[in-house]
């Protein structure tokens, strides 16, 4: 793979404490219709024991980014460029054998749909114990005991009996807990959670999020939380990365981004959320239009066809020039800092309440 030089989008907060460091990541898929630019110049850092939330609409590049971190892409149809440094090891240049030794051991993933991610042919206990045996060389008994221990940790009742059940014998919430147990069985340093609470009721959702927090405190794992739910992010994450059309358009601490968002896309995401203090008859404010095709993304700022504030910038800057994302807290938008603050106070904040 080729390591690219940094572009204006590649800057990101750096530090010696970064456990995961992604630099100028580009991911392209070759299809019959052309080349899909799924991720285009993404950079971020994650420290041990911290949680990074990544939000954006479907197709924004969230899941592709994290599948690429794990090396779960088809090398025949996928081109990956840039640097993914996990504890100093560059994963984009690592052989498959090294990635296999890291997956499930040093880094692991909770997939969105546990029913499809778990095999229906094997018991839950076997699926939890298999990566433990592979990476530690444990015996069958030791691995089974470890599976029971993990089922206990994630709150599965009667774990000594349920360890021999099949996934279809578990409820949706229990399957998700079993998936978390399988992901954490080797105490990974990096845990990627891809929409871990999708399709779960709010009570089970809260239990899963509390479980992840407790397990993070116990194991000290770094967590990447992929979601479209800003409520989940507010509850879980330390820092937030907002993605649109394969790029990061805003980043900062969760408090900074949710309390004083700077990008029109982030304003749209927040404005489309239902709020407890709003009237039941008050309509939501969806973002107009649809996400762009990554086969042929718009010129300049990719969000400009859907943005209501291009007139405030003046000229054709939004169409002709792609705004860069500054270091640290900031957003990739042509609006000046004063304009962002004014628009937010006058037009966005009253709507958000």
C-alpha cells in the first residue's frame, strides 16, 4: 500500500498517548459502475481507556473506516492508502497473518446484528471460547470456563446452562450481550462497536451501554462507537467525529460538539432529533436532499447541495473549494467563526432548545 502525504484534511490532534492513530486514510472500492471513494482523507487519534464516537448518515464511511482498521476488506476490489497505527504497528502494511493474530486478541468488533454475526450451527459457548483457545492456547475446559465467566460478566442468567444454547435460543438483547462477551474474551485493547444497540428496545439499549462502560473500566479498552444516534454518543463517548461523504466534517469533545456545533451538517443532525421538551405535534426538521453518490461526489464542499447557508459564504467557494478541517476542535466549513456563532445562536439554538 502507498502512504500518502498529508492533505489539508489529514490534520488531526496528535499525542504520544494515542493508542490508535489513523492518518490520511483513503479507501476505494472498484465496482462495475466505477470507483467508490468510501473514505477520503480521514485522520483521528484514540487514547487507551477513551471512547470515540463516529456519527453520520448511512454511507458516510463510518463502518468502512472501522472494517479497514480491522483489515476486513477484499484486497482484490479494495484499495487502502494512508496509515493505521495500532500501538505503533502500521496495519495498512501488515501481512494477513499478523492481522489475524491481532483480530479478536488486541482488537475486536461488536457487529451491528448479532443474529447474523453469530453462527447458527455452533453453541454460544463454543463461539465465545474459540478465539480464546486460538490466541491463548487454552484447553477446551479452560476455554469453556472462560466462556462461562464472560457470560456472567455480561449479565446472562444461568451461564453454566446457557453456554450450551444456540443463538436462536437467546433473545435479541442476550445475543448482543453474547456478542460483547465474544468480543471481550481476550481482553482486547481496542473495541469497535458498530451500532451495538440497533433494533433493541430502550431498556435493553441502556443496559448494553452501561455494560460497555463497566467493561471498559475493567479492561481499560479504547472504544470506537459507530452510530447514527447522538443520544448514544452523548451517553458513551469522550470525543466525537462527524463524518459526511467519506470525510470528517467536524470533531471535538462530545460536550463541545453537542453544545456548540459548528458545521451545518451537524446542525441538521441535531435538528432532526426528537426532544423530550418539545411538543408531540412539533415536526422534526430533516436535512433536505439525500447523501451524495460516492461514485461521483460533489465538487468543493460535499454538503453544499443540501446546505442552507451557502449564500452566507458568498461567491462560489462552497462549490469550487473544499474546506479543510483544522487541528483539534473545528469544522470543515467556509463560514467564518463569527458567522458560525451567529447562525447557531440566531437560527439553530432556538430550534434545539
